[in-house]
C-alpha cells in the first residue's frame, strides 16, 4: 500500500502507485467462482496453459494431484500483483509511457504494467474539470487479451500470460474504485480511485513532521472480501477462497451472462458514485470514520461483485479460450 503525505491538510505528494484491486483473497475468490462455472473442456485447456507460468511449480508444490488444476487456477489470479514485488520485473510506473506499454509478448515481458489494473473513469460532484482515462488501461487490455486467447494463431506462451491477466483484470474492474477517479476542488487531478482519501480518526505523522494516511478508502474496499491467512501457503489460502466462493450470494443470471466489459466497468463506476463516495465520505482528504452501516453495505456489495465477476470470467473463457 502506498503512503500519502500531507502538509497542513494539503496534498504534497500526489504521485504513487494505485493499490491492488481486491487483495489476494478477493482475487482468489473471483477465480474460484469462475472455476466452478467453467466447462470441463475449458478447465482442461486453462490448466494446460497455466502450467507454462514461471511460478506454476510453486503454486502446485505439495498439492494433491486431483486438486492441482483448480488450485493453480485460483492462485494464478494473483500473479499480476505478485510481479509487483518479484525480482526481475521492471516498475514502469503508473503512466503508460514505456514503448512496451501495450505489448502482448507473453512471459518474456518483464514490465509490471501497473496501469493495466484500472481505468480512471472521472466524475465530479462539484464541477471540477475532468481528466479522461489514459490508455492502455484495464478495458483496453481485457479486450486485447480476450481476442488473443480466441486466436488460432497466437502461441500458448502468450495465451498463458493473457489468461493469467484476464483472471486478474476481470476481478479488478468489478472493484468499484478501480473504475473511477473522483475530481473535487481538493483533488483537481483526481483522487486516484480513493487512494488519496484517508480513513480513521486522525492522520499519522512521519519523522519529518508531515501528515500521512493511516489507511485509505481504496484499501478498505480492496479488503472488503476479507484478508488472507498470514503465514499460510498460497495453496491453503486458495482452498479457503474456494470455500468462501461456494457461500457467495446468487446473482441475476441475465447480468452474469453480460460479456460486455464496458457494461462491467460502468456498473463499478456507478456503484462508486452511489455507494462508495457516500456519508461519511465527503469531498476532501479526511480522515473519515466509517460507520458500521457503511462497512456492512460494502461487504454486501463486495460479495455480489465477486460472484458476478467470477461468473462473467467463466463465460468469457468458455466462449473464447481456444
């Protein structure tokens, strides 16, 4: 999680990386839902592709043979966040300025591509001028990757890479704060999907006397599906996510059958405006103390978004993975 610093209530450090959309448990839950809705043929094809991931052996080490395919699929959804901290990968920043920003070359690509994880659809409650999303972003990459996995000419290395990213990005765009940035008189360049909005009762103070967030609105929503068990293996956390996924609420099948990623993003964008940026969240930095009512509503929304994301991911893969 990034650190946001303030001086006398004014933001003095406006650049830092967006947080993960859903934490590791959240992404695993989405993938677990998807696995349960994949056809046997799609499960087999996905499993063959995922075996080419450079971390596949780590994912499946000590996992019973009959569970390896499902466990690997669930863990794979976290890989695009894993590479943010793995050696050998280049942090190319939040701005898609590298010549390889939109490349699709498989596992030989060692860029982190942080800007692929979100699309900052802008809105303003006080008529602050808006800045439109930069490209590439989560939307452009979902569309590129789904096209590639359906291709009859793309190699399996590229399809494996794209499958892992699709597992992750479909989850990302169903987290409301990965589909928006709120512009206000305080945040004239946007609040980075709530990453600049502080929670709690006070701000922390650095050794240099500057103020910083103890926690952020974005992080709260990332964690709304619960936290992974500390010191547990990826496989154990995956097994827990599979159990949680089985208990999620039923969603409208007509909505889960919607394969238009623009609709998915618009749903999250609208949810951010109607349910995320609401009392006690106001237009400034904060800090704001969340109420029990707000927290309960967030958990309900997160469970619904995870279930529908998983079902949509399954439909996308069943229709396109060749």
